[in-house]
C-alpha cells in the first residue's frame, strides 16, 4: 500500500487580496470562488447557502424527469410542460417547458429556466443542455455562486465541457441584487478548471455606476490555486518620499514556494526593489525579505536591507531556527518603515538555534550576533550551549532541577573575551495546603571562566550557594457590599533569601544587568539578570494582599497588594561603576486592580519613603460597554520617561466604526504617534478614512491621510496624502 504524500501550501499573502491595474496587459485578481464570507456580510439580505434545499439533487446516477404534462412524438422526442424538473446526479434543471431526446440526452428548455449545480445557480430565458456530454448554452442568464456571494449576468453562458465555461457580455459583483454598489463587466470571461486559470477581456470596474478602471486583459486563478501576475498598485505622496508608486508582482513559483516582487518608485529618492520570498515544506518554513535602492537621491548612496527567518522541525524532538537581519546603513528602517517599533530599534539580531526537547530535558545550541544601529555593541555568543532539566514540580515532595550552560563570548572591539561554564543544581520542597504554603529552596551556582585579557588572570571560578524560602497564609471571610456577596481574602506573605558575599569584581560582565524593581522582582532569588554577578543577599520581603471575589461567578472584583524589602546587610556585589547599596529597606511597591461594572482600573506604584517621591508608576483606566472600548494610561519613571496613552474603538452600529490612538511624550513635549480612523462597511464594500502622525526626530514628523476602498470579493485599494 502506497503512502499518500501530504501537500503543504503557503498561506495566501495579504498582497494577493488585491486587484491590479496599470498600463501592462497581464493582471491578477481573486476569483469569486476564493472569496471568504466575512462576519460583516450579515449586512447582506441574501445568503447563498439558503438558496437551495437539501433534497435538490439525486444520487442514484439516473436521469429523473417530471412535469405537469408530457407528450411523446414518433421521433422519440418528449415534450414536457408545466413545472418541469430534470435531475441527474448533482445537476438540476427547472423550466416551464422542455423537449428531451432520450437517445442523445439533449434538452431544450424555454421559459424561466433554472439550472442548479453543486456550487452555482443560473437563471435564463432559454437554454440547451446535453446531459451526456455535460455541455450547455444558456441565454440572457443570471448566475449566483452557492459557495460565495459572487453573482452576475451574461448574454450567453456556454458550458463547453466539464472543465471549460465561457461567459459573454458578463458582469460580476458580490452585492445584493437590489443594491449593486460596485460592478465588474467584461466582454468575455473564460474559465478553465483543468488549467485552474481564467481569462477576461475588456474589463471595466464601476463603483456607484461610475467607471474608474479599465483592464484590457485579466488572467486569474480558479479555486484555491494562485496565479502569477501583477497586484493592485499603490500610489500616493509624502513629504519624505515625494510622489510614490508601487506595482507588486506575485510569482507563484510552486504551491510551496512563492515570491512578491515590488518596485517602489519615489520621486525624491529613486526606485527601491522589495522582494519577499516564501517557502514551506513538511518540516521547513521560512521567509526572505530584501530591499535594494541603487542610488538614493537624498541619502547619496546605495540602500540595502535583508531579513531571513527560517524554522525547521525534522522530528524526534529536534528543532532548528535562524533569524538574520542586515541593513547597509543605520537609517534604513527609519526612512523606509512605517512601524514605530522598527524605527526605534537600536540593533538587529542574528541568531541560529538547534533545539532538542524531551519530556524531562531541554538542549539548545545557540549562536548570536548583532548589527548595531545605535548605542553600545553587545557581546556575541559563538556559541552558547544550554542543558536544562524540565521535571514537573510536585507539591509536598522533594523536587530537583538542573540548569547549565557553556558559552563563548566575543566582541568586535577589543574587550575581555573568553568562555564561561555555569552549572546550577537546585533542590526544593514546596508544602501547600488550602491554608497557606511554605517553599524552601537550596541552589548552588558554580561558574568557571577562561578569559583572554591584557591584565588579570585568565582562569577564574566562583561557587556560591543560595538559600531561600517563600511562605504565605490565606485568610477568608464572607463580606457583603451593597447587598452583594463577596469572599474577602487576607494574604500575608514573607520571602527570605540568603547568599554569602564573594568578591566578583575581577569577573567580566558579558550579559548581565540589574533587574528592574517591581512587585514580582521583590520575590526573586537573584538581583541580577544574568550570571556574571550573583548578588550577596540577606533580605526579607514582607507583603500583604487582599482580594474581593464575587461568590456568584468567582470573578476577582478587587485586588490590592503592598510590599517592601528589608535588608540585614549591605549589598557589596554590584555591576561596575555602581556603589555599594547600604540602605536598610527598599522603596514601597504597591498595586491595585479593580473591575467595577464595565470599568477596569489598574495601578502600580514605586514610592521612596525617605525622599517622599514617586519613583515610577503605571496607571490604566478602561471602560467597555457592548461595542464601545476606551482606555487611558499614564506611565512615569523618574528622570527618564513620562507618557500618556489613549485608545478608542467604537462600533457605532453594524456599518460605522471609529478607532483612535494617541501616544504623547510628556517629558520631551512631543507627539509620538496619533491615529484616527473612521470605517464604513456595507454588504459588499467598505471605506476607511484615516489620519496618522508619527514623530521621527526633533526636526522630522511624518503625517499622512489615507483613503482605502475595499470591494469584498475583489480587492482593496487607496490613496495617501
């Protein structure tokens, strides 16, 4: 028995949902049969699936004829009149009158002809059918897809065989019959199911009865198969690029390989070539994204960018990943990306991983490099080998785990480089009950360095044990607020950690930084993110939390928590250029969350009790009622950051929707990003008008107005100012 080969197909790219136009003669658009019904199509009056009944077809392979009256002639011609129905497998013919020749299985139908197949319904004035050869000609026809909202008319629909259909003087839309807002018309449309291609000539696209695009020739895919061709162009204008024009070309190389090639003309800069190449197999997938501009008129040099992302799953628990990024100059992302995160990137990462996962162990070999855009250059990991245990944690039992790594650090500048070997075995015994918990933990960290440096020793080592325990109690009582029953809890918590002091000033700092201070970090065993420094600790964290839980649905309606760390000794182990911390207590950390009705409130605060100042805070207020969502936020870090944020999404009704976002830098007094959009949606089309403002630098702000029209079942296009 042969094993069937699995087929793997790339997902349809967002770009392939566009219709193309221009001066060229070959184009691409989505065929009606590939149109996916949207939830918003509930706005439509007619749903295709409701047109036919379940018992429309017969499945016995025979031809069934019925009518009110039958006449038989000597030439073996049967004449049927009145409610004529002819059924054969997945075909059904309904008409006022018909002639049927049994020998040739030819049918001539006149008056209110209705032809129904598995995926289409056609109504016509008259029609000829050959049930043996599956050929048909229908005059003055109206068709309706039964798998999508596609419908239209044609002076003639000729079904030549099982795979080829030709429509003359045809139209196509996805709108309701009494509200045809947009319409595509063509002199001829030929559909070839064998080659999975369609052809159309002299195509005119109309919106609100106004013709606004003409296509001399269209070639398009049939069914799920995609076809190479040009996609809908983008055209607009911006202060940074001048007049812009993009003409994407989609290349369907293979069901598992495709590419989208986009020349991007900018009057102020030149023409940038953007290529997206994708591949997908049973065990591999990836994308290669490249940009090239020969000579930027403003930049006065060549512009290049490359991004390759790959993932492989060969099986047996193994996995491989790669992520490579490159730009020819540090301003490339700022100049050519409209993504706020991309423009604020300080370095591009380049990684490769070989990973093995089992039920109990994780093994990872990693190599990591970077391209610096701004700021300091981090160390390279060439390579890093990680072996960690993955045993499930058991309550009221002894647990053990192991974390280990071996890594080689290198740097482009002449800094301390070398290898680091680290092993961390750990034991814990968590005791838990409904009344509370107590979890002691003992870990030992042993690290060996083999360094290359101009001064100091080349071989260093360090062994530090760490002991901690986390404990808490749960107290509960029934409460009633405004005649509503709640379960109130009181949850005191104590966390203690001890690690002896060991001088580590001679050790390098490859990848270690101090943790940001927050509520969760107060209960962490270690002060540093990374293992080049293991902090000396002798501290206890005391915290108190209370919750109000709705006894009807179990939902947490209110939570408040406050905590502080008390130190029993100075923290001598610090990162370079950081002085010893001799404070006896930390700042106070507090957080509050509440969900009164449709409101959502959350707040976090770090307060310095000695200076009596706010060190950092984050406050959020949200409101949600039916289809109205509104969020406000304020974020603050002393001497570093202060922003305000706003988000609004309001579905006014089934057709109208408002969306707005606002991000403002209060510290530097400038807008970071503003966006406002209003959307209108009908049964078969949608319109989106939006404005966008984005801060690029102290002397540069990007502003734009966008208008996008979406014709459902055809595509979308728009302009930018």
